């Protein structure tokens, strides 16, 4: 009688695990357009082989944030539009301490994940109303609110403005 009970218990647990996995996947939209951002690592929500892939429409569906700030690589103050890094991390259920951002040219830099709670770090897809193009800084650019926080006007933070962002790795 015991082996039958254990078999039934195992089968029940397997069904619950499969249902939970399907429920998580179902709540994450499938890719419709070209993938422009990949999020991987210790995340709860994925849509392809343990990775969260986003097209532009999916990213633009996140809560929109606007930020006026200057940059170290452009003249004057610009209006950036995108979404907060912390909103994206919450959306995928990120669990970790470090985020590594990687650009199209393989430039990569590590961030302490708590930094995104401390500052309204934006992943921008528009600047001054125009889409960011891959031929310039786009389609995604990590932007800090440098004019709102004097400590962000430091070269150590300038290195964190990853343009042509393609991947985030959560550890």
C-alpha cells in the first residue's frame, strides 16, 4: 500500500509543478517582433528556454517613465522615455544581488541590484520624442537621473550608462 501512496503523491506533486510552470509561462507574453532585450539568470518568468525575451512592444507595455537629465556624451538636457529598471526586474521576478548589463559591442558592467531601488534608473527607448536608433545609442540605453542626484555626476556612474543594451544577467 505504501508504494501506491508514494506513487500517487509523486504524481500529484508532478501535476502541481507542471501547472505552476504553465501558469508562470502563460502570464508572460510570447515574442511577436524581433527580440531586442534578453533577461536571464535568477528570474521566475520566462518565455523561451529559461530566458525572458522582449520585443519593443512588450517593453513599451511596461509602465512609462520620463526623465529630463543631461548626459556625459550629449549636449544639454534631454527628455528620455522608457521604463524603470526596477519595474523590469520585478516583472521577470528577478532574484539576485547583481545585474550585468551587456551592450551590442559586448561591453559589460555589473550593478548592485539595490542601486535600482535607490535611484530611478531608466531603460530609455526614446530621447526628445524620437526613438533611439541602433546607429546611435539605441534601441535601449540605461539612463541615470544624474541631474537630480549630485553623486551621479561622477565618472564611476558614467560607465554605467550602457547604450545599445541587449542583455541583462541576474545573479
